C-alpha cells in the first residue's frame, strides 16, 4: 500500500451500556449447607459501606451481607433462605 492508496474498512459497532446497580460476584459456594457469595471490595471498608445494606440477587436467590475479610478485600453475602408466598384459607 502506498501513501496515495487508501482502504475502506467496514466496522460494525454495537451499542453497549454500563450496568447500574450490578456487581461482580463469585459463583455461589456451599459451606455447611449454607450458600455464600463473595464480592471484591478493592477500596476496603469504603467499598463495603456502599454495598453492606444491599441484597444481591444471583440466579433468583437473595444474598445479604454477613461480613468482610480485610486481608483479602472481599465482602461475604449469605443466602437468605426465605420463602415468600401467599397463604390462602378455604
């Protein structure tokens, strides 16, 4: 290709959006029959404070904050094990 030649390159663009209210978690793991997930908290306690009062849904299961490991910078969330339903009387 010389300086006077040019090529037209077709680039197909796809629109993307930044997810809001989403966080990356580990695959749920079972410890003593309870399900837990871990969330990276890179800024330590400052990151934990932002998510500790949140419920995180993974695969239609709700997880609530249980604590954090400051050595590994992870927050731990435990499956709530709550069943919500409607009770009908006949």
